């Protein structure tokens, strides 16, 4: 069980448990997951909508908003738009990596070694591309996801944290594979009697059977096998969609939790350098017995939270109402809860030519 303080700010571990806690925070959390599972059956648009939903929710998490996914009133068009942007980022990074690896694998001597190394590195690279897609979602600009220097600065600062996300993807994918194999084996068990009958018939009458009769018998066997496997294939499709949707939501939220250490609310223009990194609060906590008896631990001076000004080129603040559930209402003097103009229900303001604009809700 993850407590609310453990969900606040940046922590360098427990990405899966914290992402799961955010996903299941509201009662009825399974409803949007089931809706997205069905949406995956819709070609292209459904897949883009599910990807955009996961990116928009992760965007909120990166902004330090601890909220569950929204269950009603989601801006489907905004999610599809975000999904399309994220897909383009992943597509370009994938093409570039394929070209580089393809050229390296044809080199003499080192080609085979490159192929072996890339097999393992590709799991980590997939998470790096997730970072790029989420950065593009935060800025609402495709180019932000292609800013290689900034992305490399983030990845090189804490590669160990991303390796934890890799573990989530690998274990989740393995779990989905085991479930798929089990369902397929159950379906094949129903097709075994038909296969045994077919082989027995061929053994007894194959020598006197004409070619047309053999073809007809093979078609009958194929129809019987498909009829036996049909329900199993439907179950496999739905189960894989359910597990894949949950894994997508959890993994992108884990990346967002990892990204909190780069102080997303204080990001400037896309090309600006990153602000000072945030450290795990547990690293600053005094160690028991480390100080002199009666000596209080040193306290940091309170720093006033900067106001979110409307500066051209800054990442646009998300709105929790986009794909998030209920969030605590800010007090009068507290920082304003971020808004999301992409999926906002009203009052959307477009970005200028230089990049996204930070907005303040009144």
C-alpha cells in the first residue's frame, strides 16, 4: 500500500507500485481501462486514442499532479491528437535507430556483435523513446520530442531509474506472453480431436483418395480447427488488449514519475537548458545518530514557489480534468492546479509560433 506522501514529488524507486497506486486510486478505475481495451479494436484511431490517453495522464503526473485517470467526459479528439504526435515521435526515432543499427550490422567483424548488443539495448532505447514522446506531449510540440541533447541530458543523469521502467515493460510483456500461451494451448486442446481424426482418415484411405477429395477434407479440417480456436483467439485478443492497456498506462506514468526530478513545472522554452534537478527528499533527511546530542538537523530556508507566468515557449500546463479523476482543490494561496488546453472543455488558448504557452487558471 502506497501512502499519499510517497506519491508526492520525486522518489527514485518504487515506480511500479506508485504508478499502480495512481491508476487504482479512484473506485471504478477498471472502467476506463476496459473502454480502452475495446477501443484498441478500432483500427488506427482507437490505438492513437489509447496512446494519447496514456500520454495525457502521464503529462499530468509529470506536472506533480497526483490524480487517477478520468472516467467520464474525456476529450477523445484531444487524446487522438496527442496519440498522433507521440506516434510520430516514436516513428522518427525508430527509423533513425533502424538506419544506424542497419548500417552498423553490415560492417565486417563487428556486425554480429552489434546485432547482439542491440538486442539488449533496444529494451532501454524503447523507454528513451517513451521519454521523448512524453516530452513532446508536455510541450504539445513534435519538435520537443526530437530535442536529442536535452533528452540525452535527462537520460544520462539517471539511467538507473529508466532501467526500472525497462523492468516493468519486460516483466509485463512476459506476463502477457504467458497468458497468451495458456489461452492458445487451451484452444488447441479443443482442436486436437479433429486433427487426430484427419490423420487417421488419411492413414486408412489416403492411398485411394483423389486429389479433390483430399483438398475438400483439408478444408473441412481447417474449418473445424478455426471453429475450435475462434473463441480462444477472441479471448487472447481481449486479454492481451487488457494487459497491454494496463502496462501502457503504468509504464508511461512510471516515466512521468521519473521525469519529476527535472522540475517540469519550471521548464522554459523547448531549447532552454533544464532547471536544477530535484533530489529525492530521503537523501536530504538526517541520518539517525549522525548529529551531536541535542543538535537539531540543519533546516533549509523556505523558497517561495515561483508564479506560473505566461512566457512564450514554456511547456503548456495540463488540466487534471483531461484524463484525471478528482484532485485536491488548491487553497487561495496555493499554486494553481495546472490546466491542459489540449483537452480542455472550454477556454482553450492556442500556442504561439514559438511554442506552448503556460496558462494560469483563475
